[in-house]
C-alpha cells in the first residue's frame, strides 16, 4: 500500500462519520431553493452538490482545501493532487512516494499509439485525448475488481489506482498528441529526473528553458480544480456515480471541457489580443486601446477574458499568471497588451454598464504566456487544461466513492408543469 493510500485509509472513516452525523442532524434542512429562471438557465447558483476539494468565493476566487490559490502558487501539481485528495500538503516523503507512483505509469500502452495513429489526420487534439483515455478502460483495476465482487467500502481504492495510472500517463499521451498534430512526428522520451509537469514540458519539445517548465508547473496546478458544478467535473461525477469506469467518466468530462463555453476561452482571449497587436502593428497606447474596446462593445461583441459567472473580483489565477509574466517576460507586445487591457477594460465595462463583473478571469492571461514560449497551436490549449483538471476530477470521484455518494438523479419537470404549477 502506498503512503497516499495509507493516508486516505486513515482519513476516510472520519469523513464518513462526519457525513453520517450531518445527515442525521441536518438531513432535512434546506440549503437552497430553485427558481424557474435557475431551472431554465442551467441551474446556476443552485446549491445541490457536495465538493470538499475546492470552492470558489465571489470575493476571494479559487480556494483549494482552505488554501487560497495565491498562497500555494509555489507548489508542484503533484503537491496540489495530494492536497486535493487528502486535505493536507504532502511531506517530503509523501511527495516522493506519490511522484514515484506516477512515474511507474508514465509510459503509455502500445495500443494507445495504434488507436491514435488510426484516427483521421485532421482529428482535433481533444478528440484524440478523449479517445485515448476511454480506450484505457481495458486496463481499469476498478472494473476488474467490481466484476469480481469487491466490497463497496473498497471502491475508492481501485478508483484511486485507476486515477494515479491515468494522471501518470497523461503527460506522455498529451505530448505525443501534440507531436503528431504538429507534424513533428517523433515522440520525445520521458526524462526520469524531471517532475510531472517539467517532464511534460520537456516532451512537448517546444521550449527547453527552465522558465517554460516553471510555467507548466504553474499552469497545471492553477487549473486543477474548480468545485464540482462546472461542466467537466459535473459530467465526470455524474457518469462515475453510475459506477462506470473512471476512464469513461473522465472522458465524458473532457468532452464537455472541449466545448466553446467551457474550455476554449483562453483561445478566444489570445485571438483578441493578437487582433489588437495586428491592428496597431504592435502595442497601442491605453487611449487607443480604450477606443478599440468601445468600438467592439458598440458593435455588440464582448471583451474576451473579462467577467465570470461567480467571481466579483480579479481572478487570483489571472494574478498568478500576471506575476509570472512580469517576472519572466520582457519587451513582448502580446504580454504588454494583456497588461494594458487590465488597466483599460474594467473602467470601460463599468461605464458600459452591462457587465456584472468587469474583472479579468484566468483566461485573460494564460494564452499569452503559452504563446510567448512558442506553444502557438490554439486548438491544443484545451488539452493542457484537461491535463490539469483531471487531478481535481479524479480526487472528487475518489472522495465520492469513499463517502458512498449514490447515483446522481435530479428530478426534471416539463414546461407544461411550470405553466400549470407555478
């Protein structure tokens, strides 16, 4: 048994007892009400899920296990994975043990490459990633144990095993997809001396600098989790609640992440910034930029990267990326425009009056940093998002099985019911 499994084995009985007490004492209490508008408009704001791994505060942004995200930007993705799963940052020994577990699975099975090579030449990288992950169901220990009749109390162990296997192998698969889709053809081998994110940066073959590895570490930890109600997490959790294989459940979530309303925002933000650069043949003055933004708004278009469904403050993940850029990027028109937009856009949106939140979200900055280091293939950016978000999804599925959360099955009503009963 690994150190991570030991840690969870000690914590899970306490979590189960806590949930049992809450259900006993407060099981009939009302935590939310649902309006017709919420039911029709995507259930936004309806409190109907349990998620201990992270929360999003309108005033503070993303909080992972009681740690505001800006307080932990220095930690590795492996450390945030341990934090998501257990609620604790790992000791040096626990971190080393987890990193060793991930490295045991870093080489993809041969059938993965055969499946990907058989796909149409113009397949989208997210399609390829989803297919690769779902094809790994054949290696699911959870499926094997379930079919043999394992007890319910052990479900989480086999989910965790599958999750570690998937997280360990994903950098190689994701980097391999990048090499295939950019016609670089030759895959780059793992470097056993590098950490999880640093190794991924190495296998991409885009930029060998230490700064690019640092960016990947930051990027992959910042996007790791965002509560349980976003499309990717909720889709995965719903499928997993049926006791489907974790590989199929996560594939379902990533198919949602591929949607333009969920995971493609950083591409749209970067396109907007590049449009500004090309329009002005460089970085404009703030006065020119404000005029450009007003023309866009008056033409009925939005300013990409500004506004958020929950946040009412600058996204701290945006702040983390900006801090990285200010430290490592100099004399770059694209990043300079991103900096200027932060000064220009909020006042413009406030005056415009239609934006509930005039502040930037994480997508307003992330694409510009990737672009600077040579990762310029826009349709690949969501793969990076996926590589990170899988850590949060795996953690949530493990915890849900440990707490024996039942199958997800909300009640639906018809439009006629709304007409006749409200």
